[in-house]
């Protein structure tokens, strides 16, 4: 295992910049906000909120995909980065295909994702578009010859999203429980995006813990050669059960990919949700939130107060626990109509957010 540990001076330059105008902009943060952001300079020390990146093998993203690190200055000066405006300030989420058996939990899963994105990109509006079937997209599809599961073609889905993108959209993201492929020569892809067009499509199919096992329920029992245009093969097709781990992985992927829509590149400074990942184990190692450098990139794009954003995320993680711990007639009635949010996998992030708020709200 290799630890990538930058010096405090390098991280300070990456966060603040040597340019006087950007340093002046940085000084507009409150003392408490600067204290939190500068926690990154103490990476890896006992009690630190932020940690260095660890590379576990040559198959991890950084050794496999060498990239130029993006500091705050290069992000801020990028003429192609997208910034929300009053007329384009909504993130749209388009579900494609089934997300499980129709019912309360399936509907709530998608709503939980929307609410999480609303808190994560605090200050922007996040809306769900009406769900569509695979047939409605008109996309090409195939059976993977190795894993024997159904896959749909990303390029066709992006064209569909481009035609469906509302005028007030900052971006539109398609999400699906069906595996994806970008071209016939590729085995699969987790997702694909067009940053210049502000759209992307991502699959959560491989976040099922059993996906790579021979008894994966999505493996077709017999070899099929479906005809293009015959979408009946998707009727009743397997989707992963909704679990706390699936919800965590889905939230992490959505926010990472939407982060790219702002022009935030893969992070190489500290352990961060914007790190690239080549495989599920590496993705699971990433934290759920930004490092200070990437947080500043988003904050300057949207304009939120850091503490308010953290409180919104914390509310999303704890709201069901509060209603369970203090039940009353209203909450009991509500629980009869809905399922509790499975946030067990978010426990470490909940504790981390409390520690961040302790720094931001100290008197």
C-alpha cells in the first residue's frame, strides 16, 4: 500500500492559491470556516478530520489513470467549467427501468436519493422527472457474454436524456439498476457523461454484493439472443434489493458524477468523494464527502454556507432516527405508510459531520 501525503505548504497553495485575488476571496470565509478548511493541512494526524489518499494496488485509479492534479486556482480559471445561474439551477434525475417491485420502498429509495442530492448540493433545486421504461428510451441492449446479464447502451441513453433535458436544468442525470456498456468491444461501464452538455447516465447494478458471484440473480438462466426492439426481456428483470449499503454507494456515485458537472476533476490531494475509482473496493474506500479543496470548488460555484450544508446532510441521515426515538401518533401513522430510511451504513459519516459542525460552531 502506498500513502500519498502532500506537505502542508502544497495543500495550502492548492486550497488558497498564490494569486492575491483568490487569496483575498479565501479571506471572506469566517474564521471558523477557514479553521475547518485548514484541517486538511493536518492530514492523518490523530483526530484529524481529513486523511491522505491510500493506493492499494496498481489497479487503483491514480496509477492506472495519470492525471494532472486540479488545485482551486486551475478550477476557478477553467473557462469551460459550468456554474449554476438563476435560469439554470436545477439538477434533474431521470430513473430508467425498474428500481424493484412497485411499492412504497422503491418510490422512497429514489426520493431518498433526490433528498440526499438536495442536501449535498445545498442551494440548488433537485427534481425527479417521471420514470421511464427501457423501451421508452429506444436504446440498444445486449446480453453480456461473460456475466450473462442484460446491458443497455450508454450513448443511446445520453441522446434520450439530451432530448428530455428541461430548459432550466443545470444538468440531467439518468440512473438505472440495469448494467451499462459504452460500445460492443467493452465489457461494461459504471457510467458515462457529457460534461459539456451537462448530462450523464450511471448504473447501480454492480453495487449488489452478489453481482460477481455465480449465483447472482441477474444472470439469465438460459442463453438469450434478444432481438433489438423487443424490450419484453426487461419485464420482471432482477434489480438489487434496497439496502443501507446500496443506498450509500448510490449516494456516493451520484454526487461524485454530478460534481464533475461543475468542472471538478478527480481529486488527488486528500481522501475525497471526488477520487476516481476503478473497482468497487476502491469506491468503498472513498469517504462520502469532499476534502477541503474540492469543497471550496463547490462552495464558490453554489455560494452556500458550509455549516448549513453540513446540517442539511446531517438532517437527512438522522431524521428517521429522531422520529423512532421519540414516537408520537403522527410519526406512527407516517411509519405505517413508509419505510424507515436504512442509514446504518452512514454512521461514520454522521459522526464526522458532527465533528465538522463542532469546528464551525465553536464560540
